[in-house]
């Protein structure tokens, strides 16, 4: 260790910064020593540290919040400080790499500030500080590019953009930082923290700011919109794709694969934004690995599940500071009055600043307007307890009045967006302009005009237009809704419901439709909630919930699907009665979800109700009766009531053969199901015949490489094995494995099962029944 130019002192969380600093110095010809590279396992750490500090000519202290809290870090820099108390020798060079405020004796040293600078600037600053006291040595070490610049942020990230005028909140960010590191203790662990507070108080902005400030602590940061829990698995599956994990049709498997990957990683952060309450999101949070989970929520009771950080309104000084930064006004008395009128709610303060910035309004006149509007009655009940919601609403009311007078098209767009999810695909309105009222319909038919409308609404901070989506805060949505009378509100909910019903795939169980289903899932759920609340468009709401349930069920999200299937059934009964065919389909969907959840008695009851309604309304050989018997047959098979299952599946096939073309894919499904029942009845020759016919139909209809062929080959191979025809069974399993590898990937459960069967031909081989979803 003797004779090194620099000892690099750092907290373990900031190892990547130490490695990068070492790389820059060594590439410039200096020698370095630091713990990760030079302290050997089994040696005494304190002795190694003392030796390094004593033998190195100078010490670099990597300043971060973690370093300032570290006892070992303090011991290291104090040793150097004692050798050069005045700093004239330049033995201690503090390098600040994350936002933090050195205290005590460290305040006497000027630090090199690398916070929020790019790599080129950071390298220049570092080397300039190293060269200040003596010429750079000759020679060179490994190149500067040998270490990735930590300030560039995570390798994998979808973090939203940072607020460039973020104000204050230093104590909260410190609390978040400390909470997420309080359980680490050097061991691998997932540490969870919940940032909770009222709507509009800035929880989301705070989470983004935390992740941005400490981005160098993480190799992976993934943002998840958790307002609708049903959408979370797909967002986690998207993370899996970014990590290069094999894609799978079953989102449960995709989530499991992501969690398994995170379990082997460290330095990751998952952010679940706007979770409703713990029960809705905790089952979707990793339980293993060495990373952090941050949750934002309006729900206050998180202490059983995570460290809790409560976020309140801004202190008055922070409200005034924000208004001064965003507007040309400097009268702190009037700015303070304005902040008081809006209750220091950050979202409302920001709206007031946007209005002043956009209109150039006299500050005193605007304060008086807000004061007068604060006396008006505001119906929405979304505000903080103890905060007069009418005062908060007044700032948006003024902006909406201005939009009403100057940009009627923008007002129409805002009203439509108020009844959709807070984040809406930007092109959603463009998809079917004919379903919108005039003049918004004409505007949506012209992308240039539509973009101008978005720009007009965005000028007043009522929405946040982005390249792929439009954001509208829930409080702003509530204010817009409160300005409508009951008739107008119902009319706009009907418009929104009609638009989403037209766009959400009707055949949502088909894999090819799943990307679009996921894109529109949050919209469908929000629209259905509004329709239920206002008791309008109940049929559309029921239909959307039915489609959403089918999508979630097919992607393996059974728990998320169940409440949607139940609500769809309740709404359908309310709209059409207990004996309508629509009610039969809803019973059938709920039965399928319950069956996947393993609640077979309940599933059987729903399937029987569906069939009973069908038989009362239709002829016994109607194709729809075949669908309903098919569903009942599957659940009876799973209940091991094989004679009844055989009767239902046989009747379903007979109806299909009488009404459909014999090569219709639906016939393939029913023959497959009948084959499964026959196999369990040990009628192996008959089962073999049905499986072969099902395979032939699917080959002709879908092609040899469709994912369905995995099921067909698997089942045929299983019955061949039961018949003792092992070579033929092995051929089917191998072909199924080939298809699974190419379409589902090596980690899909079907692929793993087929791989095992090819290798070992196990004694027991399962079956995969199928059924139709169509109405």
C-alpha cells in the first residue's frame, strides 16, 4: 500500500463512485487505494483502513448522505484532517457526488461538486483538483471508460422527467433516504418505504426527485403506476423485457421471472406510484433481493408494511419561494396571501403560478379573484381534512373560466379527459373522432388542430401533454367534474364509455389483442366506475368489465379478474335481469375465474346458472349452448366428476358438429377437452383418437408453430405414453418443446414441462383442457 497517491474514502452504498473516481485518476497516471479493490478478505478492516489513510499521500472523501452518516467515513477523514488542520497542504479533497450538506469540520473544506454534471465536466473537475497541488505523474493506468459514470443514472430506467423547479422538501428527502437504508445492515434485503399524503400534496414529484437525486445508488429504477392494481403485472412484465428475460404469455410467470431476477441483483429501486392501500399492492412487491421499494399513496396506514413518511402541504416559505421562482412577482406579502388562500397545496400553488405566468395578470388583482372564488361552493370531496377545498378549487376555476372564454375546444377536451384515467394515451381521442361531440369531433379529426388544443390546455397547467400520453391530475379532474350539472356529467360519461367500449378489444381473451387491452385497461376501469357512480350506461360498463376480466384471466391475473367479473355480473343483472343471455355470459366468466382460483364448487354453481339461463332462452342445439356446456364440462372434469364431465363435453361436441364446420378451431377445442375426460376415464384409445383429430384441426386452422400446438402435442404425447408408445410420445413432446422454445421462450412453465418429458418421460403427465370464451 505504500506510496499511493490517493486513498478513496467512501460509504459502501457509493462503491460505484469510488470505482469511477479511481478509474479517472489511474487513467491520468495517479495510483489509488480503496476498500473494494485493495482490502483483502480475512484481514482486519480497521487495520487496513488505518494503513491506507496513513500511507496514501492524499485522501478523497466521496461526499453523500450515506458517507456523512458513516462512523468509519468520519474516522477516515478526521485522521487526514488532523494532519492538515488548516488545509494548506490539500491532503483532504472532498468530492460531492450526491446532494448533501457537510457539517462540522468538513464545512471548512471546499469540495469538488459533481452533482448534476455530465461525465466530461465531472472528469475535468476531478483531475483539476488532483493536479492543484503538484504536477500530474507520468504514465497511465486503465482507460477512463473502464468504469461507467455513476452520474449518468441507472442502466435500466423508465423514471418520469424531473421537475426542474422542485422546491424545498429537504427534511422529507432526508427521511426517505434514511428509511430506505435503515434495514440494510450490510445484508441482502428488500427495504420498503411508503410516502403517504393527500391528493395534490406532491408525493409523486417527491418520489421522482428522490430517485433523481440518488440515481447513482441504483443500477435499475422502475416506475409503476399502481392506481389500478390490475395493470401492475404488465408493467412488471415490461421490466422483464428490458432486462432481457424471455417473454411469456402468462403474466404471472413474467412477474415471477422478474422477481427471481431481482433476487439475484442489488442496487435496484421499484416505485409503486399512487397505490390505493397496502392490500392492493403488497402482493405485487418482491420479497427477496437486495433493493428498495418506494410506494406513494393517499392511504395513511402503512407502518405495518413499510417505513412511513408523511407528506403534508408546503411550509409557507416554500410556497412563496416556488411562486417567486415561477413568476416575475416579488411582493412576498401578496405571494404569502396567495399561498394561504390555496392552503399551500403544492398542486394548487403550481396552478396559480402557471396562471400568473401565462396571463401576465396583476398579482393583487389575481389574489382578489382567488379570494372571491374561494367563497363559492365546490362540490368535490377530495381535499385534505382541515383544508377548505373551495379555496383550493378556486385556482383551477379561474383557469377553466379563462379556457372557457378563449379556447372552447380545449374545455371540451378537458371535460372528456376528466372522466378517463389520469394518464391517457395521446392518440386515444384521435382513434374515433366520430364518437365525440362537435366541435371536438372535428378537431380530433385533424392532428394539427388537436395538437393546438392540447397546447392551449397545457398552457394553464391543467394537463401535461407528453409525446405518448396526456396527464391530468385527479384533483383537476374533480374540479372539472364539479362544474357540470348532472345531465352534462352523464352525457360526458356516456361519451367516454362509448369511446372506450369501441376501442377495447371485444375478443380480449385472444393473445394478439393483449397489448391493446393492457394499453386501455385503466381507461376501461375508470369509465366503468363513473358509469356505476352515475348509474348511466350500465350495459357498456358491464361489457367493459367483462372484457377486462377475460383479458386478466387469460393472462393469469385471476385475483384481479374476480372483482371485475363480479361487478360485471351485478351490473348486467341490474340492466337486463336474471334470465337474460348477457347474464348467462357473465355467470360463465365468473365461473371461469373461480375455477382458475381453485374454488371449484363456486365455479360449478356459476357454470350451471349460465347453462340454465341458456337452456331457458335458446334451443338445446343452439351453438351458444355448446359453449356453455363446454365450460361446465371443464369444471366437472376438474372436480373429478368424470361421467358428468363426459356427458357435457360430448354434448358440446355434438352441437358443434351439427352447427359448425368440422374443421372449425372450436371443434378442435371441444375434441381436446373430450379427449382429456376420456383419458382420465382410462378410455385411452378413444382419448387418442380425439387428441389426434384436435391436433389435425389446429394444424390446419392455426399452422404448425402456433402456441396452441404446445397443448395439442403435450396431450397427444401424454396419451401415447399411457398406451406404452414411448417413442411416439417422445416425438410429440420434442415437437411441442420446439414450438414452446420458439414462441414462449425457455423459461415458460410449458417449455420446462416439455423439456422434462423429452429428457425423462416421467410417469405422470398432466393435461391442459381448453374452452371457448365467445358469446
